[in-house]
């Protein structure tokens, strides 16, 4: 799983954008490189997206700030659940944690973690990141990337252009 970076130079911070501002979600999506913070699925125009409060207990408090806000799939935001579910999966690693990518590893579509790392385990289980649909999407996406890299590597640019034009 990829760590979500929260730059201190973000327009959200420098322009003092608050939750509820109409530009907040757009900026979060751009900062996350059009990737859902939870599922790591590419956000497209057909994608329904929410501004998510990672820690729901902070919502509508003074501590609910930029570091708690993420652009996420509406479906996964709803699956995440309520405060009682949040409380059940504590302690939990934060999506911005610098050690996240060392603690939650990708293996053929599945996110793996050391069973003794309760924080990492709880994030994967809380967000249901190894749900079959997501695993299959990740496998297909990686196959797609490998094809593109192989095609580009072999300098068969005509085939690559043809393939890309079929994608759109």
C-alpha cells in the first residue's frame, strides 16, 4: 500500500481551505495523483469520490484538519463504517505514516502484513483492502502496467499507440 503524502505546501494549508469548501475535494484528488487513498484505484470521471475523515472521531472538532482528510471512493467510505467500527480496529496505522510501505506489502494483488503488527493489520482489515474485487482489480492493473512497460521496452511504439488508443 502506498503512503499518502501530505505536503506542508498544499494549497489547502496555504490558502486556509476548510472542510466544506468546494475546492477541497478537487485539491485532495490532485495531490493524491487521482488515486483513492484507501483502495489505490485510479479516480476517473466515472468514479464517485468523497472527502473522507480518516479518524471519524475527529469530524466536526478542531482537530479535524488537512491530515485527516483524504479523497476516497464513496463505496469504500461507506464500507469503512461508523465510530464503533473505528474503535474496534484500534490501534491503526495512519495512511500518511512514513513506515506504511514497509509494513503493508503488495503480493500478487493482496496486501500482506506481519500478524504481530497490529496497527498495519487493523488498517487492512478495517478498510477491507483484500476484498476479492479489489484484489482482482489490482492484479489486472499490474498486468496492464507490465504490458505497457514491455511494449515500450521493446520499442514497439506503434503497438503501444494502438493499444493506448483502444483504451480511450
